[in-house]
C-alpha cells in the first residue's frame, strides 16, 4: 500500500471504526482527573501510556507533583534529521464539577444524549482532543503509514489550575519543528493572548496601635505612619489608570478594544481592629495581547505602580513589592499563560490548513481564542505552535459538558492527514 493510499485508508477507517474512538474517550472520561484538587491523574495517565506503548512509542513518565505525572511518548521517524518533527499536546486534567445535582447525565460516564451529542466532564476540554489524536495515530500505524519525522505525544497535567505541566515538558528538553495543542477551539486554528497573576504587597516598617491613628493623620502628631490598606487604594487607582491607558493605546486584530485588563481580584490586609494595618497584599490578574510577553507586562505594571508610589510621601520610602506568576494556582497561588501570536506564513500552519481543506472541502477559520491554554508555552520557548482542537468553548467547564461526535471524528481525520503530511515533509533547507 502506498503512503497516499495508506493515509486515505486510515482517514476512512477513522469514520468506519469511530466506536473505538468513543470507547477510548469513555475510558478517559471515567477517570475523575478534576483540578483542583488535582493529584489524581495516575490511572488516566497509565491508560495513555498503555495506548502509546501499543503504538510503538518510547515512554517518558515523570512526576510534576505527587500523584500527577507528565507523559511524553516519542515515535522516532525514519529520517529524523531531515524531516519535520511534531508535538501533539493535551492536558489530562479537567475542570471542577462541584455539586453534580444539576447534571442531566453523570459527569464521569460518557453518555449519548437525546440530541446525539456525547456528554461527560472533559469531552470538550479536552479529553476529546486527546482521544481523537491518539486514534488518528493508531489508524495511521495500522494502515502502514511510515513517518519520516519524529512524532511526540504529550499528555500533561495541571492546565486547569495554572500548573506548569507543559512548561515542565519543555524544560525536560522536548522540542519539535511545530506543535499542535489540541485544546478546545471548535476546529478553529487559533493564537491567544496571555495571562499572568501577581501579588503586590505594601508593608509598614512599624506596627502602630489604633490609638496612634490621630497622631499619624493630624497636624502636629509628628508620627510618620500609614495604613497599608489605605495606601493600597492608591496602588489600585494607579492600576486603573494604566488599564485605561492600555485600552486607548493598545489593540490587536481579533480582540475587542480593552481586552487587556488588570483585575484587582483579591485583597488581604491588616491584623486586628486594634491596630493600624501594617501589611496589605493585592492579587491581580493581567490579560495581555498575543504580541506582548509577560516579561514586558511585568515591567510596565511595576514601572507604573512605582512611579505612582514615588508621588506619595509615605510610599516613597516604603514602596510596594511584587511577586509574579508561579507554577501552580494550587501550590503557589500564582500562574502564567504566555501569549501565542500565530505565524500565518509558517509551513506547519499551511500544512494543517491543507489537511483541513482536504477533509472539510473549505478553508478553516484562523482567528484568536478568547481564553488561554498551554499553547503559549511553546511560543515562549521558540517553538512555532497553533491551538486546534474539537469542542466548543461554551461547553468547556459547563454543566452537562458535551461534544458533537461528528466533529470529533472529523478532527481525528484532519489530524491523521496532517501528521502524515507534516512528518513526511523535509525540514526547511533540508531538501
């Protein structure tokens, strides 16, 4: 069987044997890998390992947190030095369910609804993308399609709680010529903005009794003191000024004006009603555009806040301090999702568009996600990437999360075609 006919047969088999795909998805959904609380992915990742080993992948499995392992499978190509390599990336954790009394169908059992859709937590975000990608690879392998370039399959932990599963895989040295993050995109090919959280803290060098307040604010008291909570109000005002400035001065195609926001999400401060607050911490969430890095955003926010602090007689000597990001919202109360600016001229995106057009008979939608995913970590590491997966964002994290089975099958067919095309194309300059 020729390579072309093998790919065609694999694509056709995805449709004719789709019940095997749904069966795999059902097994994945049955594992409640809810995050938070997380630390519960061992069984689901063991199933991924079993599937990858059955397809001939070499396995690297390691703990990111106790009870939450990353899994990376590598299928070496026959011409790794000259043919394109590919990373397929997905997260095994799913969103919280809470009280499941509002669910029509059990969240951890794949159920066919009366409307023909599949229901269960994670079907859209994003065990559907993982299962369909694995099934696409399985059909290529069974139909004898040889890959000249390396294929890496990453099942990572922690995306739902801002945990750095994908970053950990990158730090472990995994690279490729292109990466597809198969998270929820309704088969759109997308870039994304970024998000970073940060803590801004104000601390007084002295702790004063409430009875000293009159001496700190009335003329003649001659006590240089201040409430950290009240001073934080000046910081919040400065952040609002910066947010308004960004809304006027910054823009990016595909985003409504003012999408780059600074949210003062949580404030903590003071010790007791009998004391002047000597400490206050503000937790902020900052959204930024695809052409901005979180490092640039950190510099902009810190510069603006410190300039505002320098105009205050007390903050000038007791300036705010900053702690940005983190590798886990659970462990560190902090997260980073870097942005992803699509390279519309990259041959990887062109190959994915071509595979889509071959299966759908029309051009794909290429746009921007309104949310964030792990895709930005690849861009931050210099690995060209795209967000492309099945499922609608309106169903992700929702009660009665569901997915269209026809879209799931179509996604698997597109991925089979793309994998075969991309991993059998010479790297640029290697022809």
